[in-house]
């Protein structure tokens, strides 16, 4: 495991962008071990997270972690069984969290079998650069566990803010209606993605315009979050998705990369 100067031993269940970003943020601060579903995913994670982070395809490698953060696809059908397996695997006093950005923390906590030690720990991409963590708790989460989750975020160099367990929490609940409204503006003659983004950068001091941000997040991810929070997905987003144009990760979305 990577060298630690913290008290927690961090396990990360997942190997995607958020999982690897969390591992990079924790390097040199906490002991870290990651779990990946396949050898190919593990190889990519080792390259992305860095040599200091141990990566295993054996879920039991996380058994000695004092806190495990699940970071797999945003789908109850995928998250719930994994959380249930982790809940049975971990020591009694271990914490368990999910990086969900839009699913019910109460339901995820119930699926884990240990709601008293569970939290939604919503980090933002790129994790090693974004300061905010939205912390959402189950109604059953015990006070000592809440304090440890805040301590974990502090050890990671993050600012944790407790948010209500509502779809999208605070940031996404406010952000995605705005992003999708920017897409609808493209139906007005003469408006371009560049002009919309530049207006918001110069007029609202946003570091990235809304359409560029949608490309960065991924249109498929954005649509999934929109559906979870009950926001209508613009047809233009659905059309781009149907063409396989999901943003930066596919080389084209509202922009070409």
C-alpha cells in the first residue's frame, strides 16, 4: 500500500475516472488500495492512479480497509449488490460510502447492510483538483461515523459540506437545469456553443462554459443525472448520444477534440 500519514486505510471499489482521481487525491496522505473488476481495468487503473496505489481484482483485498468508497457506475442494479458484498466483507467498525451524485443515499445505505456507518461522499471530477465534497447521510448514520467522514475529507485536503439526501444533492440539482437550458439556446438562430460558453465565462466568471462542461462530464452521464433529478433532457443531447458523440471521451460532442 502507499505510504500513509493518516489514521484511515482507504479502499476504493471501482477503477474509473472518479475512482482513480480519488486514489490520486489520497496518495501520500492515506494507505490506499483499489479494486477493479477485470485485469484490463486494473492495468488502466495502475497507469492512471500511479504506482504508489495498489490495485487488485480480488474484492477481499479491501477487507482490512477502515473506510471503503464505492465508485462504480451510477445504477442501483450495479451499486446495490456491490455495497451488500462490501458490507459483509468489512470489519464491523469500518465505514462505507458511495460517490453517487444523484441516487438515494437512504436506499444505498440499506443495500449496504450497515446504514449506521454509511454516507454519500460525492466528489467532483477531476477529484485531485476539486475541493468540494458533498456529504449526505442516511437517517441512521451514527454521529461518530459522521465525524469520521468529515475527518476523512479533511485528510484528503477537501472541504466537506453536509447536504440533504435529495436527487442531485445541491450542485447537480442546480447545475444541470442550467446546462440543459444552454443546450436549448442552440435552437435560436445565430447562437453557437462558443458564443454561449464565452458569455458565461466573461459575464458570470465561470471557468468553463456550460456546453464545454457537458462535453467534459460526458453527455451520457449528464443525461443519467438529468433523469435522476427529474429534468427534461434536450433532444439535441439525445441525438448526439445516438450518434455516439458523448463529448471529450469520444472525441466529439458539442465540440470536436
